[in-house]
C-alpha cells in the first residue's frame, strides 16, 4: 500500500528503512532520497515506526524484567 503519494513510497519502503534503524519520519524521507511534500502521510509513517518499537521487547515497557542466573552444567 502506498504511504506517500507525493513521493511514491509504500509501507514496505517505510518498514525497510525502519528495520535499518530509522526512528523519525524526517529520517524516512531522507533515507528514501526525498522530502516531505503535503504532509498527509506523516501520521501513517509515525504509526509504522511506532509499530516496530511496540513489538520490540527491548523498547516495550510492558515486558516483565526477569532475573536470569547462569546454570552450571
């Protein structure tokens, strides 16, 4: 699905740069070699970027912190 009609990039494009460490919408445009035009895609870009952060257990505040101890074999 197209996210940005002005620059013709898709959800797949945003997810690809997100997986490369991009975390802000402005960085998405830069990484994809374009710039924001009308701005109607910002909300969708932010949602796609947040989607990764929420599913990443390191960044997810709802994940319980367990103390693991090494087991001697």
